[in-house]
């Protein structure tokens, strides 16, 4: 009698199109493991990511606004969940592997720094080899999780995580879906947060975007995802030329009016000081790093270990460490 995993793998052959990735045909894991009787390999990847420490830390990492006042601003975790939902919707509609798309989505930002892209830019300037969050995300799942053992994810999941920003010539269609979903999610929810913060008005959005995508967050997302689904096919994921033009306009507007907006990003000038201070301190005091990172320092060098430590911090933990290191503690005379 077939086990639940085998039944699911057989079912995939019926509902996943010829361009999708079948679980049973995965290229496998870096280290061989016997298959689970219940879950497919990509379902196991989803579970490993969602149970990881780095995934839980995303809830305390900045998306756009540093230390926003209010409960409804996005964090790196809520962004990740939004990407996952969009990617699964598109993957299902196009006959692709939903589980693979979900695994890639859930893992794509695990390597993000504290303080959003400001933290990424700061680490990129300090670390001798530079820093890119998508490379760090792969390092998190390959090397850093589970006390240095890594999550041992499938090849397809790992490559989707690594290439989620710029893509690669041998991308699976599921990886391409995740890349679109990531961009659709962040420009829409970042605009929503910016309007909520009073930094922009709905009327500030370019007319082309409002006319072709809509004037509300849910309408814009629905328009973009529907257009992507209805215009993809024959092994290619694409938008219509008209929607791609509006999407590119939307993307450019967000960079010019939000991501470099001095009111929205006014606090980011302080990020360099925090990241530089913490990084420099631990380079000089390697013995204070957690034991697993001291092993990395011995094996790969001090800068690599300190970069891993700092990039894994949440916003609040980074500020706490900075305060512990550089702010004099209060004292009383007894």
C-alpha cells in the first residue's frame, strides 16, 4: 500500500503541468536523507523553515520603517507571509508546484539584517567580502541553522532562495513566480504603510498605476497577480506589456518617493553607527560571540563570524547590544 507521500507524488503528476517541478524528481539535498512517509520533500522544507529560529526572528526585523509606532505596519515576517500567499495562488493557477513556491517564499528573506535595507547597506560597506541578503539567506539555511548543521533543504528550494532578487538562467518557473510575488508584495504593502504613516496620499500615486492597477491595496495586488496568471504560459512567466509598464512605473515611484524619502528614512543615518559599532566591537572581542560562531571564526575567519552574528540580530536585539556596549549603565551610591 502506498504511503501518503507517494500518493501525493502520484497526484502531482496529474495536476502539475509539464513545466512545473515534481517533488519526486527533486535534485535532492546536500546530504542524503531517507524520505518521509507522510510529506513530500518540499513539504519538509516548508516545515524546516517555519520551525527555524531565523524564521521566528523575522517578526522583529524592519520592513521599511524603523521603529514604527502602531500595530499594523509590516515586518519582515508579515512581508514573507504575503509573498508566500501570492506565490501559492499564482503557482496553483498555473499548474506549478505550490509547495516548492511556498518553501522558497518562506526562506527568501531569512538572511536579512536588522533595520531593513539600511542594515544591509551598512554591512555591505563593513564586511570585506560585501554583504547581500539573498546570499546570506542561503547561508542561513545551509550553514547557520540548527547550531551549524543547516536545514539540508532541497536543491530547488535553495536555488529559489539564492536567486529571488535577480533570477538565474536555470530558474524553475516556481522561482520566477516567487520573484514576481516578492516585488508585487513589497511595493504594494510598502505603499500601504507609507500612506498609513501620512507620508503620501493616494493621489500621489502615478496616474498610470492608478488607472491600470487600481487605487486600493487589495485591488492593485489582485490586478497584478491576475494579469501575471492570464499572460503566463508556454514555459514563461510574464505580465502583459501594458501591466508590465505600469508595474515598472510603480516600482520606480516607490524608489524615488518612498525608499529614499527623507521623512520615512530619517532615522536610517543612525543605523550605520549602530552596525559599525557592534561589528567593530565583536571583531575585537571574538570570545564574546556565541560558541557556534566562535567555531565559524576559527574555520572561516573573524569577519565572517561577526557578519553572521550581526546580520542575524533583530532590530531590538541590535539596539540592546549597542546600548550594553556603548551606553554607560546607571549607578547608584548605597
